[in-house]
């Protein structure tokens, strides 16, 4: 089959690889009908995530048709149309039973490696480095799905791929980001990064009762979509100081909830942003933390900082003293996708949210390498690419 | 400063572990690395100071940081990452000529003590999660023959159960004539808060003099603690998920012409 393979930092290519096989009794093989490139795939593309190996198949947002099942899977049938959550979870451990699917104890074959890095291992992930299990991803014609009896969600035939594809990652991620913000009626929510997750988080924040949503980005097309989603848009290059602007916009209080949809490759034009850039370039630091710092500075006293953006290592110049002084609450972590898939499918069906507005490009899987470059460089106003094998 | 701790209390136990590990010092950078940091740092700092511009100031600062690391042998980053290049820390196991080798590891399994005990008590199940074992053959109610993989073929020995308390404890030891005199036990205790079972494994190896290195390495490779931890992780996976997570045999692209 054909699959998009990682060949080193900045290099991906569609190659011919062997077809996936059933390896465990709870596996399924899914023939991919639609898959997407995620912003977090760019962290791999840029070489920010360690333990990638040449030839690894990428992709963790995908859906398709079940073509083969391991003998323990009775909840699915061959021919079922399914969306697959990006985190791989057993459904039996303490964490899965607590609805903390992304923290599954039993799905990472390289848990020992993850323990060395983080003290503990979280769940395995599709196509996201060997630290997260080294599972082959879904930017391919087919994929092996472990624990297929608990992960994949059957979707109704009358809903097109594009409406439900993002249940695999970015819609639940945006929803959990908003939920983690503990939004109260009347709250103002500020969102750093108006990429696909940020844009969907605007909608989710409104669904959860936010009175105002403010989006912070620098790309005109993203800011335009943010406005269309009923957010107020701040171009951080056009204002002197983002945190001051937010303070002014909120009557001196600061936003009640601050959501960092940027993660470890933050850009900025302040002194601390250049400092991060220099340190990570020299391998003296692992993460660029500019957006998160701003979120902490901006957040109102007693507010909540929600972090769906990915961080990988040790943060430098992290204003914990300020966070403490303001009594902030932090909520973060990989999305517990399985927790949100069904309710969000219902919301899509009822028309409460339509995630297709973030799609700007549709391509063939064969052109995926061009897609990565285009997405990375924001060419042609690229925000979200859907690939068809 | 010395404080008196109640013998057997968690604090006393912790102190004991810390002392055994001999990690009271802050040094976590290896000798070679310290030397390199010291010399490189000093050179960088001097060069930076002599450049007399902003770039030079940055280099001087960086050099100073490296020099500090070289002199003190302490790296904040290593500490935060729990890494040390100043000699390996080996919590959880100890090796000394008189006592042989001892490993103890604990895991919590989201199944009842009865289920865990029953699965373990059938020794023929052990190779499903103990990777170094090729097979365990039960000879009669009490005795079994263990066969382990080794780099050059296999190693075999007979073992007998020396203690068996249903749902609580199984202990075994090798019989006369084993290459490696070994004993092991596994204890199953209900985990607090209905979280299943706390499973603690303890293994002891007392090889005949002179064969320590060779035979132990044959059985366990370089990191016995890691082996036992991985075995217990697989036990948990088998008990909870019914299978061991794997990616062996999945596609990737490796052929490049």
C-alpha cells in the first residue's frame, strides 16, 4: 500500500510499504477513506519530537471502513464505517475506566522509554514517534487499529466523511480545551492560536457558555475565520503588547479563561520569544513557551489556563510566581478522545457545530508531501488539509 | 543533621534506600563531561568577554554556565530529567558478592487478587509475560522445570514451590543442581480504594562463586531491574487488556535503493 513516511526533519514522502496485518486479537484493519494533517504533525515534521525513526508512517486523524477483525472484536463488523481516536486505549485499566483514555496504562509497547523521559507512560498514539509506542499512522491506504473493540466509533452512512473526520482528534481536543477552562456564563475566553484547534475551540467555548471569545494569531486568513466564528480577533503583530491589549479589552480584569492552542513551537516578536528561539536552536532548551507565558500574564486573578497545545520537555522562564500570586488553575494534557466522540457526533448531527469550516485544502494522499510543506509555510492560506487515499 | 526515625517507618525506610543508593551528593555529571564542560566553558567565557559586544556577552554567559557545571558537577537539567552521567543509580536492586542479586518490583493490576493469583499460580502462563523464559513445565503439583533463553541456547533448571497461600502469596526456589541458585516470590494484596491488586515480585539469585557475571548476564542481560519491570508490565497488560501491546510486524518504509 501507499503511506506517507517520515524520512528526517523536514522530509516526508509517500512510499510503497507492506500492508498492515492483524497482530493482536483485539486489532482491526481499517481501509482509510479520509485522513488529515494535524498541526501536531508539524512538530514531527520539524523534528521537535524525539525518537522518530526513518520510515515511520505518520498520521493520527483518520477514518475509514473496517476490512478485517481480530477474533476478540465483536462490537464491529467488516464493512462498518468508523472514525478512529488518535490515542490508543485498552478500556480495561484504571485510567480508561476513569474516562482518562489518553493516560491508558496498557497501550504503549515502549512504556519503559516513556517512563525514562516522563516518569510514567501515557497511552500509545498513532504515528507519533516511538516514545508513544511507534504505531504506524493513518496517512496511508490502510492502518492497523489496536483495541478496536473500544476505540473506533461507528458513524451513520448519511454523514459525509468531512463532517465526522475531526472526531478523531481536533474537535474533541478543542472541546476538552474549552471544558478544561471551566467556563462560567458571562466569561471571556482568550484563545492563543487560531489554527484548526483554536478555531474549533472558539465554537466550543461559545457552546459552553462563553459570552466573549478573543482569538490571538498573526495570519489574516485565520483571523478572518475566527471573526466568522464570532470571536474578536487580535493580530499580535499589530498591537504593542498582547497582554495589555487583553487587559484593556476586558475592563482591566483580564480574560477569565486563557487557552493555549499553540504549544511548544510558539512564535512571537518580544524579547522572551527571541530568547526561546535562540535557546531551542542551540539545543539548550526543548520548548518555546512564549504563548503560554502570555496566557499566564494575561489571565485574570483566579482564572483558568487550559493547555491543549503540546509541550515536550522543560520550560524556561516559566512565570510560576505570577501564576501562584494570581491563584490560577492549570488544566492540560492529551485529549481523552473516546470520552467526547459520541456526544460530539450528536452535536454535529443536531447542527450545533459543523467542523468543516476549518478545511481549506483537499488533496490526494500522493500529494501529501507537498501538503506538509504548504501547511508548514502557510502557503495559499492553508489551515487544514484533508487527504484522500 | 541527624534525626531519629522510628525503625520500620516509611521515613526510615526511605532514608535507608537513599543511603543504599549513595546518592546524597549533588554530582550528576560524569568526570569526562565535567572536564569538557570546564575547559570548553572557560574558553567560551574568555572568548565572549574579549569580543566586547552583545553576542560576546551571550557567549560569556553560556561559557560561565558550562564552567559552573564543570566545577560543581551539577546540572539542573539532568536533575530535572532525573538523569545522571556520574555513575548509574540503581534503585530497587543491589548486587554484592555475599548476597547475590536481589530485585524487587511492584505494580498495581486492575483485577482481583484471586484472578492475579490464579493466573500466576499456573506456572505454564509465566512465559506469556516473562520474556526471558521459553517455557515452564509443571512436573507435579509442586515441582516445575524452567527453561530460559540465553544468547547461546537455553538454560534449564527445576524449581519447587516452597510457600503457597491462595490469593496472597506464591514463593518458589530452584532445586539442587541448578546453574543459578535462585528463589522468587510474588505477593498479591488488595490495592486501596478498590484499585485491584498490588503485586510485588521479589527475585534472588545466589550463583556459585565465580559464575556470577556469566550466568546472571546470560539470564538477565545488563539490567535485571528493567527486565523485572517489563515482565510485570506485561503481566498487567495480559491481566487487564488480555494481550501484550506490540508493533512487531507492522509496516514502515525501510528499503532505500
